[in-house]
């Protein structure tokens, strides 16, 4: 008998989504990730849960409708990670005419059951707070509803839910060889120790490494794939409200600018073909300038490359023949050969649905429970999305030493499970050593014990974004503290 029903190589969003779905259907699951969960492209997304107006413009109505249905699902199952926002498109005299924008957004609204989100409205930005940061020529804008998401937290909490349903999550574990008969036999180097596991089915969800793993580890032929790099920049905060700007650039692309980690603004996305090692992807200076120039067409305050405090890039794959941006799932099964799922590409919005469909393909091979993920909250998400501010108030009442901004960050990260981090502490000092104004020893211990954090960057850039503000001295103290925790 095989050790597992499904082994998954890759701990990005596709991999952990497969693990969660399969574990909840009573399959024995193991996930192998050679680095950290969400350590590559899954932490370099535009951080949007949306139907994608650019797809609507290309008349992809069914795809937009499906994504907007998933948007409602995410609001229901992850209200701490997914936040509804108002998105604002300033009308630009040199770009799409206002009537076209208005008509497109009317169609966008009609493709979704809104679930309480406001419909499109026309704004006079000269008398609205969103106009304060914009140049004066922009007098009219269109406002609609969509959502933002903490992408890297979504990866970790999806993995946590999978683990609580029985999946084995192994970070620092690399699959170096896979032999296929009626089962898969995997050679794994797990934090320096070599071991062998067997599984009835295997999933390759290694993101930018999908084709390389297929060729060198699985020794399976795959269709020709194209690598795509996506990049964003982070600059000091350019506006004080929580609206998300959507700017029409001169080349027809839509550029987003959103509030990020309270004190910053995220601007993106630029995409282009990529060649090289996905592990060392870096944003080119020309891409930085492109996003700065695109933002400077609209913002009153010019955005320059010297303002960039962090550039975020990731690589994902598409089929070279199709260049599908909504992801690809390949299923390969032959007589007397164990099944193989290859899953790559796609956006955050439809990740849950892609995993559900992929795991369902295994139904003929062994019985499993019905589909379930659309109705089950992620850890900490067992409250209504419109109660987020109330959850923040309750946290401030229970832990009176928290400032509102601190409580908001913690609720956004842990939701109703915040007590697992802060416990019954009455003062900040009871939470252990402080690493800057936000991070405490109690939170670090929790992340190491429950969320697979091993190194400071796992906490500073993926479980949080505190690396943007933490001093070098505090980082050194954090590294020493983590090394002392057993």
C-alpha cells in the first residue's frame, strides 16, 4: 500500500490549494516545498481578487463571470485576507472615452451577483478625496467594486487548513527523483535527510520550475511552456484613503495603485517574457521606469525610480501555444501508470476553483468526498466580511495595549484566531521581546510553531510585510531570537 494518495511538489498557491482540497476529501496528502510556502510567484501577485477589466475588454465574458463568482466565495471564506475596496478609473482624454468606460463597467456589474458590494458610480474627483492626489486635468472618474488580498498570507493559511485536515506539509523538502509505475516512488531530501515515499498520484505544482521538474525529476515530456515575469514596485504612501486607482497607460495597459502595508503604495503590474532561472528573477530598470512614468501621468506627486523602496517580481508559466492567463491543468494517466497532475499559471482569484477541478479528475481512481472548499472558511475567517472593523474593535477592547493600526494588521493576518497569538496577555511586555513597534516574540513563536516560518525573511516578507520598516538592528535581534527557539 502506498504511503499517500496524493503527493504535491511545490508550495505555492496552486500546490497548497490542491493539498487543502484533497485533504478535505479524505485523501492522504503530502506537500513538498524545497523553500518556504509562497516563496516565489505566489508572493509577487498584484494582490487582487477581481474579474479583470482587461479580460472583459477582450470579451472574455465567461471568464469574468467565473472570476466574479469566485470573488464572492473568497469574501465568504477569507474575510480577514480579502477586503472589498472601491476602485477608481480617472477618465483620460487620450485614452478610452468615458462612454466606453461607463458601458464596460455596467457589463462588469451585470456579470456578478454583487453580494452587497456597491455598483459603479461616476465621481467628480475635484470634490472627492480621491482627487487630492491626482493632477488637476482629471475631473471625472468611474468608481466600482473589487477586492484586494494578502497573497502570501493566503498561501500560508490555505496550507494551515490543509494540515488541520490531515495533510502533511514539509518545507525545506526537495523531491530529487520520481519513478512511475502503478504508483509513484519519490526520493526526497528533507532538511538534509534522504528518504523515500510512495504515492498513488502526483502533482507537479512548482510554478516557474514546472518544466524543469518535469524534465529532470519526473522525466516526463510536457508541452512547450513560456515563462512570464510579473513585477510591481513599492513606494512611500501617495494617498491617505483606501481606494485603489486604476490608471490607463498610453500603451493600453491598466496600472493599479493601492495602499500597501499602511505606509506604502503598491504600483503594478508590468509583465513580459522571461528567460533564465526563476530563483534569481529581478526587476529590470526599464520596468521600474515604466511603472513610475505610468503613475506620474496621474499623480500630482511625481514618482521616480529613486522613490522605490522595494521591487517585487515573480515568474510563472503559460502554454506557449495558448498564453492562457487563467492557468493550465494537465492530467496524464495511462493503464498501469499512476496519475500525474501538472498545474501552473493562473491568478489568485480562481486558484481555489482550479484546485477543485484538478482533484476531481482523480475521482475515477479512488473514492473521495464531495467538493467542499467553497463553503468552508479558512483559519480565522469565520466571520462575515462586513464585520472586519468590528473584529478590530473587539481586539482593541480585549488587548487594550494594542493601537488601532496594530490591531488592524493582526486581525487582517489571523482573523478570529488572534487569541492563539496574543493569548491572555494584559501588557505588551507579556508578549516577549519586541522587534520594532509591531512584531513580538509571541507572534514569532506562533509563526514558527504553527505556520512553518524558519527564517527572518519568512516572517518579514511573507507572513507579514514588516521588512519594509524594520531596522537592521531589529532584524539581527529577530534572527538571534529565532535561532534560540527550539
